[in-house]
C-alpha cells in the first residue's frame, strides 16, 4: 500500500487472551466468551452518559430504551464518596487488596453478572497490571496517595501526546499521564482528562487518545491510543488515494478512491451500512455492546467530521471463523478511527509545522548542548536526542498539540531508560526553552547550583528538581517565573536563605523546600503568595519567628515547618487559615501558649506541635476542631487539665500528650468513632480511671499510659483488641486481676503492667498471645505458680515477673523460649530446683533468680549460656560447688552467688575470664585462693566476706600458704 497515512500492525495480544478466546479452550473459555460484555463492564474505567427517556415505558408493552441527545462517556473520582461503594476507575485505586470482591460486588445487581467467574476476574486484574499503561497510572497514583498521605491528589491523563501510541512503541506512563498535587491550570489541558480525588462525574472529550481504551479495556488491553489529533500525513497535497477496510460477508473489501472522489461521495459513505461482523464475533460481543460501539463511533464523527462506519446488530457468518485471531476485535474498532485520521487531515498542519522550524532549532540546540556536556554514560541515557526536531520521539520530551515547541521536559529517573539517573549540573542553556510548561528533573544525581537562567522560563508551570544533590542558594530569579504553580526543590543540599523575591510568585500553589540546609529566617514576603495550597519548609536550619504574614495565605491547606530551630510564639494569625488541613510545627524551639485562635481552624485534621517549649494549658477552643484525627503535643511544658471541650473530638486516630505536666482525668470520648490507634500520656500526672471508650476500642494499635496516677479495676478496663501491638500501663495505681482476654489479643507484641497493684494469678491463656515479645508484670501482687503455657510464646524476648508473690517451681517449659534475652524472677517465693532446661535459652543476656527459696545445686547447663552477661542467683538455698562451666562464660560481666550455701574452691576456669567485671560470692562456704583476675582482686571485701576460708593477698583476706616444690620425683605441689 502506498497510502499517505501509515496504518501500523497491531501488537500481539496478551497470552491470557489466546486462552480465554480459544473456542476449544474448555469451560473457562466458554464462560468468558459468553460473558465478555460483562467482563468488559467489570473493568471499564468510564461509564456511559446521556439523557434516558422513560416516558414511553407506561407498563403496557415491552421495555423500550430511548436515549435523547448525544451519548458520551463520563469518568468519576479516585475515591468513592462517603457511604458509596467503589466503581469504574475507583476500583483501580481504592482498597485494591480486596479488588476482585469489589469488582464482583459492583456489578452483582445484574442477574447475568452474578455468574461471573472470580478466577477470571483475578486473572484479568493481573493481566492489566502487567500490560495496560492506563491501569499502571492508577496504581502509581494509589501508591503515591498511600505513601505520602496527599490530600489534593489529581490524575491528569494527557490529551496531547508527542507520539502515536499505535505506530510507535507504547508510550511510557509518564508520557500519557501526570500525577498532580494541588490545583492545575486550564492552559494546555483542554482535552486532558482530570480525575479528581473526590467529587462527582464529569464528561470526557471524545477526541482524547484514551477515550476508547478507558471504556473498552478488553479491546485495548495495552491501554493503547484510539483516534488522536496530530497524526501526520506525508504530504497532504499529493494524496491520490485513501484506503479503508470493510468486512463484507466474509471477504475483505478494499475501496480506494481519490481524495476528490471521497469528498463527493461523503454523503454516501455516511449512509454506508454494509460493514458487517461475523455472527460468531457478534455473539461474543453482544448486540447491546455493538450498539454502544456504534454510538461511540458516531460521537467521534460528530466531534471531528469523520466518516460513519457502524457495526450492525446482525450479519452473515464468515467461513472459517474459528481461525480468527483474538486481535481481530481490536482491528474492527480501530479501523474507523484510522479512517478518521485521513478525513481530518488538512494543509493547515503543514503550514503550522513550517512556522515552527525556527523555534524547534533553538530548543534542539539548547537540549543538544546539555547532552554534549554529559559524560558518555549519561549521554547514552539520552540516545534518542538526535537531529533538530525535539518533538520527534525524543525521550522525555512532550510538545503541544501543534508541535510548535517543547512544553514538558521530564528526565526524572522514573522516565529514563533502565531507571538510571543523570549526574552533573543543570546547564544555563535550559533557560532557552521559553515555551516550557513543566521541567521535571527529580530523582537524579544532579549537582551544582540551580542556574539563575531558569528565571527566563516565564511560561513554566511546574519546576520539579527534588531528590537530587543540588547545592548553593535558591536563585532570586525564581521570582520572575510569574506563571509558576509548582516549585519542588526538596531533598537536596540547598543552602543560604529563602529569597524575598519568592513572594512575587502570586500563582504558586505548591512550594516544597524541605530537607535541605536552608538557613536564616522565613521572609515575611512568603505571605504574599496568596495562592499557596501547600507550603513545606520542614527539616532545614531556619531560625527566628514564624512571620505573622502567614495569616494572609487564605488558601493554604498543608503547612509543614517541623525540624527547624524556629523560636518565639505561635502567631495568632494562624487562626486565619480557615482551609488548613495539616499544621506541623514540631521539633522547633517555639515558646508560649497554644493560641486560642487555633480553634478557628475547623477543617484541621492533623495538628503536631510536639518537641517544643510550649507552656500553659490546652485552649478550650480546641473543642471546635471536630475533624481532628491527629493531635501530637508530647515533649512540651504544657500543664493543667485537659479541657472538657476535648470530649467533642471523637475522630482521633493519634492522640499524644506524653512528657508534659498535665493533671486531672483523661478525655472520655477519644475513641467514640472507633478510629483511635495511638494514645500516649507517658510521664504526666493524670488521675482517675481509664476512659470507658477504650474498653471496646478495637482499632487500638499502641497505648502508652505509664508514669501517671491512674486508678481503676484493670479487669474491667480492657477487652479483646485484635489490632493492639503495644500497651504499657506501668507505674500507675491499677488494681484487680489480669483478664484471660489478653490472650486473645493475637497481634500483641508488648504487654507491660509493672508497678501497679495487680493481684491474683497469671492467666494461662496468656500463652495464646503468640506474638508477644515482651511480657512485664513485675512489681505487683501476683500469686500462685508460673503457668507452663508461657512456654508457648516462642517469640518472647523479655519475661519479667520479679517482685511478686509467685510460688512453686520454675517451669521447665521456659527452656523452649529459644529467643529469650531477659528473664527475671527475683523477689518471689519460688522453690524447687533451678530448671536445667534454662540452659537451652542460648540467647539469654540477663538471668535473675535471686531472693527466692530455690535449693539444690547450680545446674552445669547454665554454663552453656555463652551470651549471658549478668547472672544473679543470690539469696537462695543453693548448695554444692560452683560449676567449672561458669568460668568459661566468655560474655559474663556480673556474677552474684552470694547468700547461699555453696562450698568448695573457686574453679580455676575463672582465672581466664576476661569479661568479668563484678562479682559477689559473700556468705557461702567457699575456701581456697581467689582467681588472680581484676574482678576478684579489686572486689570490695563485702563481696568476699563470710566464707569458710578464702585466701589471697587482697586486703581483708588472709594470705594463702606458700607452695613449696617437692623433690624431683614428685609431680605435684602442696601448701605449707
């Protein structure tokens, strides 16, 4: 074919298609082919819109579907509205861990759809995840939303692409879409699809390249382009034929006409109704589905003067239909789109291209100069940059609809081949890209300073240089970029102060300067950027006060100043920021009270003021912040009682009040909404009971209430908490018995209730809390025996039961705790022998069995604990010799064997103990010389006294008798 429009071959379909469309593929294939229309609906990202006329349905005849006006496609939001289930595109973004079930539920109302096979749905999910670029974009948006907790995320599906996604390789995700945080201008976005985070439905343009792929994912499995503007002809004036393909009763019919003839027969073409599909294909697709394809094709023609080639509801069968490739479905739909390409071509595109030649050359020169300045490895990353036409498939380049200039340069590591990163400086010549709309160089290893020439790019909307190694100051020329909406310079090594000229950026909506080494004060000119929605200056070296001019930023929603050295009070003017959602001023040197005006921020959901020097009480106006889910005030000097108005705040996820001087009772309704996950009040002076709302708060993850004066019956304060990981109630005045329900907290890793007045027994059900790493019940009044069921806690690292009234034997099952590092049973009434099975706890660092009534000898198995650092078995009834193996414990630092009835001499193996630093062997029946090592020689006499006959040249001990050699025939020594 010698036509002027090149129609590329279709890409081979994914392997799953061959399996599901194979007529000989068994029941699974039959199920899919029978329900293919329903399966497409399950994965469609857009819905059909139009005005349905039900006036004709008066109940006196069959149902009639009448659609007035023009049918169209609509796209919703990324998240479902409150109380609604996800559907269409939302299913690619929301709660994807349960995606298959959501998809089945979304279409379960139809009796036909109830027969869908979940395994096929799951297989199609995996196929689209791997092959469909549109699906990948939604998945990436989901990941960014989760990782960065973005509140104003939008997804922009770009309508003006540089290359044809059918003729060239499939475009990358960054070429067909952009993830937008905050507002977006209308320039260059007329045909773009903007998917909001929340809101309602809106109509999408029929001429968008992804118009068809969004609604028919089974026909466009790779998310490839349908019809798009800007498909070039070789020379419009010289066209002498146009070719399009029709299916007519099983034969391929090629109709070729000159351009003039086609124009003359336009009316005839519009009435053409001979284009048919094989019945088998129609049967697979379904008549209603074919009708929708016809409507979509008609809308495309209406939008862009294309020819009308519709797919009828019936046709004549084709011989050999079973040999038809699954890719034929794509051919049928794309054929009329390609014909529209020819019908839409005019000589105006040639003229526009000619006028752009000079601009292309200047842009190409600037870009090629940059490439030339790179080393060979970096040049290879830009191997597509050849010639003088940047818009001709240069990597990372995006041009506008008429290809009159480079509008976006995306060289982030995400967009480069093999994920490699650019190194070296940003060239000054980048300022010559005068038409640039977005400059995205993030996630590379670019170094050097930001060239002041960036100020020449007056059309720039987004400047994203984050996550590099850029240094030097932020150039004041930034202030000349009046159209700038996004400025992202975070995660670099920028220094100097924030330039005052930044206040001239009246259109800026997002400013990110965090995680640099920027110093000086925040200029008051920041308050002139009245369009700001997000302001992030966190993790720098900023000093001085927060300027009161911040109160002018009436559109501000996210404000981050954490981890600086800011001082002075929190300005009252912050209360003017009525749209503020997040305020994080933590880890500074702020002083004074929390201002009353904080109560004006009624939209606030996240307030973090921790690690400052704030004083005074919490203002009562905080009760106005009913949307607050995170409040972190820990490590300040706040005092007084928590105001009663805080009981209005029932949506907490995180409430941190630790390390202050608060008094009075805890807030009562903190878990009223059942969302509280983290609650901390460490080291305050809170009194009264634990709030009842915590008892059935199943959302709890971490609870830190230690170091207060809380009272109440612990038996009644808590129940089963399936998500609880960590709880510490130590250092309070709680009483009662431990509930067996703690054993049903199967996520619990740390349970600490030491230093209270708990009584009763240790419930054996605790052995069912098999995720426990730390169990600390020390310093209470627990009685009876240690349950052997604790031996089931195979992940236990610390078992602290000291200072209670426990009795009975040490259960041998403790030896099964192979990861145990700390074991303390001191100050109890334990009796019997020391369990030799303790020698199996080979990771033990600390073992304390002192102040019990244990008897028998020290098991030699204890000597196998080669990690042990501290061993204390003092004040028991132990007898026998000190095992030789104790002297070979290479990590042992502290040994206390005092107040027992041990006898014999100290084993010579202690003479080689280099780790031992402290010993106490007093009040035993030991005799003979002490080892000549520092731990014994420098031990106080109190650690050696009251033995039977220890000797040494150490002060306080009698000298050992001198040893005299025997005659040569003797091989041994003796004491005099």
